[in-house]
């Protein structure tokens, strides 16, 4: 969903409206390849178009996407390209360990002399310090996605633990109760995890509402308003990361050795 915002998210060209309509009509799955910690992809002129070369690891969803949002360099300036995933020369490298996560595919994508037509280039980005506030909202949008992914993992972990405790877990033998759901240790620590999770949900919802209000201002958004909204998103991410890690680990203490 974040990558599908690329058309129109950076003051794109006239191709934008048609591209967005086609994406909805044909139900495209968007992904991207923009890991900033590696050398950038490079466009070089080739006739009336370009050739794209380079590789990016941690390209979430790119190997199974219909369209890719990428940000290569052209003559030293960053441009936005919407590229069909199945174009010749786009190679998915199977080097991602799913570690049990469903729908997770973040392996390396390599671009080998990939043809890029002039119409595939949606816009050229101004230098970062010259970008208006509305053009810089993609990063907090992406981070808010992570907030809710982590939150969902924590909610799921606690629900699974609750069901397991109710049906399988035995009370500690010195607790003097008959059922695990009456064990004071389990009740206390399950309650603490639940309280932390409810607080994390509230903070995540508040961050979402704040960012939504900022996005609604569109080109009228100021840098101060953008910064304030982003700060709430990042606070929610710090908190949700901690709560999700603690919850998904501590539930094993409550469920028992089985």
C-alpha cells in the first residue's frame, strides 16, 4: 500500500492519473526497491529511453510484485520510476529467510540493463533540502505501516497465549489453584502485557490520526506540521517495537514448558 502511493506522491507527470486508474482496474500489487543504505540504481541514456543497472537488497515484496517503485539516479539527480516487475533484466535473487513469516518476501532484486521508457520516469525529485513538506511524508507513512505490523504481531501473540492458557497450561503446583486461569502469577503478568498492548494501540491510533490530518493538508502542509506528525509516528514505533518484542517473548513464560 505504501508503494502504491508513489504515483501522485511526488508531483508526478501526466502519466500519473492513467497509471493510478490502471493500478486499481488491474489490481496491481505494488512494491519497491529503495534501500538507502546501498549504492543507488543508475539510469543511463539509451536512444529515446534509458537502461537501468544496479542491485538492492531488502526489496520488500519486489519479487512477487506487478509494479515496482524505484528511485534511481539520472545525471546525479534522483528520479521516480514506475517499472513493470516482469520486464527483461529484472532478476529476483532468492536470498531471504522467511523465518516462519507468511507473505514475507524481502530478498535482493538485481537490474541488468533493464529497458526504461521515457514514460516510465514519473518525475525528478528536487534536492532534499528544497523539497516541500508534502513531498517528504512517504517515510512516516512507511514507518506507520511498521507500527501496525508490529502491533498486529503482539496482538496475535497474546491471543494465542490466552487460548493456550485456557485449554492446555497447568497452574504452578504451589499456586494452590486448580486452573491456570486462576494462577495469580499468570493473571498478573498477562494483565501487565495486556495493559501495555492497549496503551500501544492507543498511541498507534493517535499517530495514525495525526498523520492522516497532516496528509489531508496536501500542498498546504508546513514543515513544522509534518515534523510534529512524524514525531508522533516515530514515538509510536519506538513504543510498539518494545511492546511487541516483550509480549512475543514473555507469553512463553505464561504458557509453560510444554
